[in-house]
């Protein structure tokens, strides 16, 4: 009997089975939390895939919202062709988020559309606070007004592993939808450190896009007369004017001339809107342009290191006093007989309006400057043929060839070389003879230009121009003689990539 009681007491005191009870109670909880953690990880991964897709679609399309009349069409083309994203972890498994097929336009709002797995709305503005939803008040009415786009990836089903229906009694709670949206915008092409000039699109009346001009050899070599516009004249193709800082209506002539001479704008310029400077100090502009040719006058000083001449400034000038030669005191040659001894990069033989025919006296230039066939052996066209008067090169390409081939110091028959001698410290940058300007469709914006309203005017792009000769009343009638070299963006010849930057960004 005592032994039985002792066994009972031992059993009552034995606690070795307590862990089994605790584990039996906590095991479902542990498994439940593990399933929740797995579901949260899967859901976050799915949302991350969708958000990356929304961001990519928004950025790709926003880059096309440049204010052009076809901006919506180009943005939708970018949505369809430039982005390829795949999401995983949805109920349907790996899914390619396509934007293909026909576009469905919202019948109540043409700014909102959908195609494939995404929908989007073109926006003129966005709310100041990220916590405020985009509404119909933010939608754009036209492509020209559009600066932003909101892209939404259609919600996709997500089946949870955790059996929520066990708690709620509803199988609908075993899954939910995951979506994503993004807003991106194009704030324009931004250019810094450019000449504060705008130039009326020389090809506006021809209806030729600028990128076709610079990529077409026949247009590329054509001379352009840049004539100062405004005043009593009208603004037409080839006219040029001046830019001012956004908030500086008192931008003076001296400041403008300094900035033109240095090829430096006082602020970055945005293609969404450039601001015109009223008035035009022609003598100061002439002096500012001509420093590139080692010619100094007015406020431009030959001792100023900020305004050096180009490394090749062959310009068809002779000493005023040959008995006492002074590189800072020279005159342009205009006499036909003397041009056989002093020859600059001459103008085209004929012009239609401001645009030349691209034909100029290349052979006369070589002869006057003593360049031999051996000197020019490496200067041939894309087919390997030597240039001639019937097949003349771009003057800019010839200018660069002289520098790269060591021909700058080659004397002309009259003794002129391309080596600067007035300024003490010439530039070593071959592009010192380039000027950069905002290109404006002046015909389209004639009212704003003639009215000098002060409102910002959009630029169709930015271009670089090669100065073929100094500005001179006797030879150029005070006009700027140039060749177009390149335009900004991928459609140009590539020399301005990095100079002009597309300002595209995500906003939310």
C-alpha cells in the first residue's frame, strides 16, 4: 500500500510532460506567423516588381513630353516599345507587363487611356503634396500643356498561403490585389554654360526637322546668315536675338557682351521656356563674337584670359601697316586680287533667304593658303574622294582638319597664318569657334517676340554653330556667318550629348 501511494506522489510531482503541452498550444501560432512572414515577403516582392514596372513606364513616356503637338503619340509609342517588365508571385504566376494592342481612351477624359496591363493619364500639373491624390483638375487638355504622366499597373491577384478564412469564415479573405502607380515628368532640356543667344529656326518654313538637317551632308555644309532681328524688322528664319536670366530684366549690354564673348550664360536655360532680352547692342555683339578670331575692340581686352581666341583663326586679314606688322591692327581683305593671297572660309555662292546653297570656293581657299595635295591627302569625303568646288566640304570639318594635321601655321601667299598673335594666351579648344543657341520657331511665336511680352517661349532645341568668319560691315554686312554643326539629343550628330540634358524624373 505504501508503494502505491509513493508512485502516486511521484506521478503528481513529475513535470517532464509540460513541454509537450506548451508546444501543442504554440505550434499553430508559430506556423501561422511563419506563413504570414512568407506571405508578406511574397507580397512585397510582387509590389516591388509592379512598382519598378510603373516607374519604368512612367520615365520612358515622360521623356517624350516635350511640349510638341505629337507628344502624346510619342509617349504611347515609348510605353509600347521601350519597356519590358515581368512580375512574379501573383496568383497567375510570372506575368509580362505588356503595353501592346489598341489604346482605349476614357470617353469622359481623353487624357486618360489604357492598353494591356497598364493605364495612364497625361497631366498638366500635380498636387503640391504627395499625400494628395491626382484628380481631374490635374489632367492636361493638349499635348502642348502636358508635363507629367501618371502610370498605373493594373492590380493583380495575390493568393496568400496563410488561411485567413479559418479566422473569418470567408474564402475571399485568402487573397487580395496588389497594384502600383508612378508619376514622372519632363521638365525640359536643360543647358548650362551656353551663349545667351536664340536663333530663329532657319528651316521652319521648309518644315524640315533639325535632326534631318544636321544628319544630311547636303544641309550640313550649307552656310547660314544670322541676322539680328527685332527693332523695326520682323522675326524670320535665321534672325537671332538675345536671352536674359529669368528674373533679371535689367540684364545690361556690357553683361550680355561679356557672356557672349565667354560663351557663358548667367543661368541654365530650359527648353520649356526661354526669356528674351529686349534691344540689341550690335557693336558690342560684334566685338564679343570677334574675340574668337583674335580681334579685340570696345570692352574686349586682349589681356583678358577669359576671352581667348580659337587655336585656328585664319580669317583673310592683312596688316594695316606691313612695314610695322601688328597682329592687333589688321584689316579684312575684300579686294578680289588680294583674296588670292589672303583667304578666309568664304560664304556660299548663293543664298535663298538666310540659307546658302552649300557651294563655296574650296579650291580658291587651298590655293590662297598654300595647301598642297599632300597636305590635304587625309581630308576626303565618306566615299574616299577628294573634295573640290563641285563637292565642297563643311567649313567646320576643314577647320578641324587644319588643327589636327598641324596646318594652322601654314602661311598664305600673303603671309597670313591661322596662329593667334594678338592675345597672349590663345585657347587650345578647337570648339572655341562654336556658339550655342536656343532654336525658336519664330514664325509660330511672332506675337510674343514682336510684343516683347516677357513671357517664356519654348525652344524646339539647342544647336551649335560654327563661325566661319569675323563679323564685319564690309564683308558680312554686320551679319554672323555660320554653319550649323549639331543639335542636342540622340537625333543629332553626337557632339552635343552631355551638353544638353533631358530633365526627366519621378515625382511620386
